[in-house]
């Protein structure tokens, strides 16, 4: 089975460098254009199932993708929501430094593992990832040998965590993945022994829109 992962398009908060988390931000003009580019790229690709976070920016991205294609509509789930950043949610780096200097210091020391009041925490994040992964595993077993991939639209940190879990990395040590808005990543495996990263953080469809296919 292949799992195609798409990060949502750009929002105004992305451009401001804000930790969006569970806060709702719509796609901006750039983000809607990016989502349309993704939709054009995926237009002719059949999918066995289509899942998306139910947060606004991911939902808008999934809806734009769905408009240009035939096949199953997106199924929206809270399991694919972004990581909750607690006290610093919605803030920029500079605002965190001014308002929460101790947290800012922790983030500079170890961004992925810093303890933040009110945040979801990595254990709960990976609990959600594991639940969604288990659901996909059961779906594969029920369908037998699935020839068509599954499409997932979600958020940067959630997708990072999913890739780490899929490839069986230790999240307590490694966070080597960073995803751009409207990027495409493809995972391939049988949910047992064979698991590999087939395509990572690809945004060539955005360059096509700009008239530069190189």
C-alpha cells in the first residue's frame, strides 16, 4: 500500500511564523493557489480512500483537491488535527521570547521535546498517530491487496509524527523531517516488515504553476 501525504496550503499565520496548532486559520490567496496546484497534480490519480484533518486550513485544501477529481470525497477526522501547542499557541518566535522567556529557552535547546504548559505532549500525539495507523492497517487487511493508494491531508507536525511512526524511528531521538506547505510525500509498505519513504516533501507542482518545470 502507498500512503500519499499532503500538507495543507499556506495561511497568513504560516507567513507570520506563528505556531498555529489547534487555532483555526483559513488558507490565504497563496494557499488556495497551492491547493489548486496539488489538485491538478492528483487529478488523474485514483485513491482507495481520502482522509483529512477537520481543521479549516486542511479542510479547505482537501475540498479544493476533491473539486477537481472523481472518486471518494474526503472523510474528515479529528485524529489528523495539528499538535496543540498550549500556552504558546498562535505566537511567533519573537512573541514567545518576550512573553515566555523560559519556554523560549527550552525551545532553543530542543524544539521537538521541550515541555510546554498546556501542550498536547508527544505521547498523546503519537497515540493519535497510532490510532490512525491502526485504522489504515485494518483497512488494508479488509481490502486485501490494495492497489490504489490512500490520500491524507493534514498538518506539518502531525505528518512528521506519522512518517516517524511509519518508518519506526524513535521519536524521543529523531525528528529529521520538515514539510513545506502543499508538499507531497509518499510512504510505501505492507504495515508489517516493508516500510519505505518513496517520495519526500515534493513541491514540483508548485514550480509548474510558476512556469518553471525544472
